[in-house]
């Protein structure tokens, strides 16, 4: 194989590997806050990046803001707390039982 051919193949392989390692920019970054991850240790981070409907990364402000792209919306939380994935999990058993009873088939 010619030296020029070898150089072209190496360049293509290197560019391919570099592009695979790059993350797509997040749609939303929330920073300067308290991001409670609710993992085993209830870790608290400074920032969170979201892409689509998924959390892309949590971490320090510097690490997460480094992901920012030209279209990324950035929100300063001003110290407020975010608990990703928390949903309204409370219920009203008495009310629920009345609704179920009213709609039960005979």
C-alpha cells in the first residue's frame, strides 16, 4: 500500500473515532442549583443537561455548561432545587375508592 493511501485510511479512522466520542449538544441546561439525583447516596450536583426527553448528564456547572451548543436553552436556577423524575405520587384513597365504586360493573 502506498504511503499516501495509508495516511488517508488513518485520517478517516481518526476522524470517525473523534466524531463518535462527541456528544450531541443538550436542548436544555439547568445550572447554579441543587440537582438531587435520588441515587443510593442522594447525590447533589450543580447542573443538569437534558436532550429530548432524557437526562444527558448531571455534574458540576463547568462540566455541564461545556456541553452547551448554539441552540441550547440555559436556565440559571439561582440556587433552587430540581429533583429529576419526581412525579406526583400522592393519592387520595377515599376519593379513589368512591370513583372506583361508582364505575364498577355489576
